[in-house]
C-alpha cells in the first residue's frame, strides 16, 4: 500500500546496531543509547526499547521533557538528561527520576533544594568542558567542587563525571586527543575518591576512534540508528540504517521541450520527457535545498529530482520513455530493488550531516515501526 510520506523504522536494526556497538567496547564499559530529539527522528520510546533489547544499559536525552516522555511509555532504565536545565525543567527531570548534568555550584545547591524529602537523591553528573566550548566548566577545581557538593549532600548523589568531544569524527585531528588528555586525569582522580562514579566521554565517533575514550560508559546516538558518524557508508562500520523514507508517484505527465515544473520554473524540459509528481516536500522535512539536487528511486532506478522542492510536492524526471504509472512507490532514503540512497548522500548534497536529515523529518511524516522488540 502506498502512502504520501512514511518513514519505516526497522527496530531490529536499532537492536543489532546496539549489540554491535557493545561488542566493540572495552570490558566493563557500558552502552548509553542517546534517544534525544525523538531518537534522531526515529521515535524515542520505540527506539529506547529496541536499544535496551540490544544491550544498552542506559538512555540519554537532551531535555527533561524527553525524559518524562520515556517514563510515560514505561521505560524504567537510568536516563541521563544531558542538556542545560532551568529550575522548572530541573523539577521535571527530578520527577522523572532522571540523572542530570551539573557544572556550577549554585545549580548544584538549587538542585538539592528542589529535592523532595523521602525520595531518592538526585543523581548528578559533573561536566568538565575540555574543549567543546559549550556546556560544562573549563575549570577542573570548579568541577571538583561541584563533585564534592554532590558527594556531601544527602539530597544529591555523585553519579558520574563526563565530557564531550568536538572533533571525534575528524580522524587524525589533534583536538580530540588533547580533550581526552584533559579529561583522563580529572576523571581517574575523581574515581579514586569516589569509586562508584560512572565516567563517560565518548559519542559514536569517539567510540569507534579510540577505546581509550570508552571509560565506564559510551554515549552513542547516531550509530545506533545505523547512520555513519563519519558520514561515509555505515556498512563499513558494521551498522545497518534503520530508517527508510517512502512516498509514491501520484501523477505522471508528458513534458514538451521548454515546459517547466515547479515554482520559479527552475527546471525546464530540454527534450520531450516524462515527469512524476511525488507528494512530499519541505513541509515533511524534505529540504528545499534539494531543489534540482538529489535522486529518488522508482522501480529500483534513480531518477533526478527536478525543479523546486515545494512544501507538499516534488517532481522527478522519469525520462523520454517510461513504464511508470501513478501509484508506483518512490524511495527517498533507503533501498529499492538493489539500488540505495543513504541519508549520508542526501546530507552531502545539501552540505549537512545525516543527523540533520533524519531529525528534520517533520511530524507530518508518519512513522511506521517494524521488527518490534
Ligand atoms: C548528542 C550527544 C551524544 C551522542 O552523539 P552521537 O554523535 O550521536 O553519537 C553524546 N553526548 C552528548 C553530550 C550529546 O549531546
């Protein structure tokens, strides 16, 4: 059955990707599956459960609301909220019994004040900014001070210490090892004093790049969805893409030479040809920058997207002769009869990364999960 825009998500692939990632980890290192931003557009509660079935021990999200959403779906694993929190958001995180990230003494004290007597202490992860230049403190003494507050206050628990890499996906650069060198002595020192602290630093790229960055846990997002952290072929790293994006050819028309398709007439037929209209557009997250700039699979063959991407439709050239009839399925991301278009290819066309392509698929694209775990 064809449908205007549907993202098929293979939960078995998410599960296998997690099992594969786990097999790469140093002994004793755990996998935290990052399911922020609705699991990079793949559906957070479904993917969380698939990741746990594949051997992930923890989950991570960016916002308190995302943690609460997972709890509403019955997820009872440890959840780390990685983002900055307002006091209101911190309350939501605490109610969701999620772990939170802290790098500032004032916030540590405010968090303790938000704790409800008689409930479990709030799990705190201290964040050292070793060169991402975003969240966390750059000052090791300040990070230690936060850790001591968390360790010394019965309303809080010092649960972890972390950092985040800026260039793990740029193989051979010097910033990554410098960040690792800055984190390691701080982390090891803290662990000596507080043996229960979970040390974590690596994202997907760092997990592949350097086992020395695995510590007690890795935080993998993009790789668990079978997207390549290095923007190449995920298969090279043993990953299976979980998401495919499908639509269908809704109309097929003959174009005479000089006739145009779409807003602004940004494509005109050079020769007589056939054009198919596929009812998906930037309102679905199929970006306007893909105008005259990607392929679509129909009957297992690549056809160029021609003309301007509009909000609800795109047009594809079918060629001077065609056997394609209205109703034929069209694949925008994924495989069809042996031909494949990956999210990495779409990203490259428009100068972005695979993350943004799948995260950008709008709620109007129905998600269909299969291989339920
Ligand atoms: C998003 C995020 C991750 C996951 O990164 P991937 O590159 O998707 O593996 C890990 N840690 C932090 C702090 C993040 O924000």
